[in-house]
C-alpha cells in the first residue's frame, strides 16, 4: 500500500493506464541517471521506445509518487527460466538518499516472492556504488564482470500473509491512482500553459515588445 516516506511521497503499483507517467519520469532523468539506469547513454527516442506498452507488457512496475508525479520507479520482469526474474530501479536525483530505493526494492521483492521467483538478478555499472549498497542491504551477492556488477538476491518464499499483503496493497494502489488523477491533470495543464511563475513574466515581456515596436 502507499507508504509515506521522508521526502513526502508514497510508493504504489503502476497500472496500465499510467505508462505515460513512467515515460515522463524516464525522460526527466539527467544524463548520469540515464546511464546508471540503462547501462549507457540513451536518447529520448530510445526511452520512448522502451516505455511503450508492448515493451513493458508483463512487467510489474512500482512507483514513488510526490503530488501525483512519478519520481522513482522499479521494474520486475520474469525471465523465461522458471524461478528467475530481473529487477531495475532508478530515483530522480532530488529524491535520492531518502529511503525511496529501499521502499521500491522491498515491494519488488514481495511481488517476486509471490510469483514463485527464487532468484532475482540486478545489473548495474561498476561505478554505481549507490545501487550496490542498496543490493547489499538486502543480502545480495555481487559479482563483478567486465565493468558491470550483477547482484543476486533471493526472494522470500510466498506465504498466505505475503499474498494478502500484495492484494491489499494493490487495492489501495488502485484507489490512490484514481485520487492522483486530478493532480496529474493539473500538472499537464501547468506544463501546457506554462507555470504560474512564468506566465506573468511572459506577459510583461509581451507588453515590452509591443511598446518597443
């Protein structure tokens, strides 16, 4: 269920209709964060293709929301080999070091265990110390290979309680997603019209232009 964090946001599951929010989050990432998330420099077009509904089909995504805006996300993808899955996560720079990554990975591990996943793989760059520290926090075994680090985590075994936890959290997340809609629409209008702080300056600039001409 949405859990309040130090930075004032909440973690919940993303639904199919919220893929656009995920795309916007990935597009906001700075160059270093993009490199850490995807293992190299990627373009906006790459991110748009990656965040398409067909590409994300089957992925379970958890997001960190602040006032209806997605500021961090974690993906869980089941692999063809039974009992194995891979996970990836990133948090926008301004919201790092506030426990967001820990909360996201906890949710991913819960979902992985409930899906009979025994081994969870996480890949990151060798210089991505933050991700390695996070993986170690959950008991991951790290293997260094050709400039990359592969973290191997063991997901918890499913129990009736863990399944119920996820079901309750999903129901709460759906309600939260519905409540987030007005905030998301307000943000979209703000971006399309310009922020309140910018609009007066733009109008003053227009008046100056008319006088000067």
